[in-house]
C-alpha cells in the first residue's frame, strides 16, 4: 500500500492542539521519518553481459524492501518508488577477470541514463573489477523507477560477477 508523507503541524497562536490533531500531524510525521522507504537488493545468479551495450542487471534477492517497490518476479531490475520524493540511489557492478576492454556501471531513471551517474574503468589486468555509482533523483511515487546497468567491451560476453562483487541496487528516501 502506497504511503504519503504526513504534513507538518502548523497551528495558530492560542489554538489548542487536540489528541487527534497531534496524532494526525506530529506523531504521523515522526512515525514516517523513523521508517522511511528503503530498498536493498542484489544479484545472486550470474548474468551474461554482451559486449558493447549497456545491459540492465537483474536484482533477484531482496535484503529489505520496506514499501514494496521491487518485485523478484516482474521487472526484477526495477525499484519503483511508492512514496513521492527525493531519493539517494546507489548501484554496483562486478565483473569477472578479463584484461580486455572497458567496464562501465550507471544508474537509469525510467530507462534513461542519469547525467553524472556513471563510472567506468579500463581493464588493465585479468583481475576482478568492482564499481560503485550513486546519484540523487526525484521520483513521483507511482510510475518512476530506477535501475542499475553495466556495459563492457571485452570482445565477447562477460559474466557480471557474484558474491562480494555482485551487481546491486540500493534506494533511500531522503525528503519530499
């Protein structure tokens, strides 16, 4: 069930605050702020990433999804905000050992790249490569969604690496 951010109390001098008004404004806002929307998930199944194109990572395991913005059945790559506001989004990518080409990681909003929300590195040795990217986005609380994507150009498909370097997505509500 979608939540809304309660409105802060605003009363006139000389006006008495009732228990109902207190609960609807002050208590409701404090309750919301002590448990804002948060999501953390990661990939447990290796995913083959083709060479030369950004590919959206599947997120098949949830650590926490306080407001039901993610599904492990439908659109498993997406977190769809259920509360409107400004969010901090963190994405990671992990790549298996390969000394050829580049590795990239970026965050998208509604399928489009977010400016300044991408990282990349050139592979110089055949070692594991982990990347982390973060950004702040505004989502409407009903249809806007974020995803994390990866790209590589090793000359062939390359597996997104699991365990400590698993692709992941974390989303934190910051404010209205």
